[in-house]
């Protein structure tokens, strides 16, 4: 087995520490996008876990959404779950969370966009898991770099993240 990069090794070590027997695989090719990850893993697009970081507009808190690679996240829905919803008097303002920029993502997770894993972040954050992931026995998640992924049992995602299973699309 080849040597993992430091970020991918950090996730492998954390998985081991948490008692999971999963193996981080670092590819020569990119796994940055959900489609690239699915191609490398040889799985369906929906089996890819996209780790998306949102930022509360009022609270500035980070919010992690672990969504199926086949789905787009409804920011208004996430705003409501995270207590960031705009007052009913101003529904035209839309969502009160937005996708975080690269600097914010790195500061709260310790990882670059395209390689953000579901665990091992710099700071704890509210986590929401896409209910559509539950339709698969196994799923694939990023493992710290834009080339590293690992396969896991779907039921373990909630256990390892403490995330709340919700509808995100």
C-alpha cells in the first residue's frame, strides 16, 4: 500500500482511532467533484457524500451538510434547520445561510474544498445528513485531499458525525 499524503493520513488515523476499519484510498486522478469521485470509486453518483460547508449570515457559524452527490442543497431548508431562517415578515430575503468561501472552509475544517471529509474538522459544527444517502448500503466520502476517498457503511456516517438526518434538497 502506498504512503498517504499528510491530510489523507490524518483521516486514516482518525478512522482507526474511532474504531472503524475503513481504508483511505488516494488516487492519482482527482476526486474533487462528485462525478470524479464516483468514477474513481466505481459507484453511483448518489453514493458520493458531498461535504458542503455553509455559513450562517447572522451567526457566522459553520454548518456542515453531508449530501448525496446527486443532489443540490436547498439553502432555505438548511437555514431553517440551523435556526438561521429569516423572520416571517421578510420571506423575500431567502436563505440566511450561504456556501462558505474557500478561506472560511479551510479555517473551520482544516481542509481545502474538494477534499473536506465528514470528520476530523478543526472545530465542531452543526451537521446535517441527506436522507437520500440512507437508500445505499455503502457510500464514499472525501478523505482530506481532492484525490482521497474512503468507502463506509451508510449507518456509520451518522454515528461518526453525530449529524441529524434531514431532507436537504
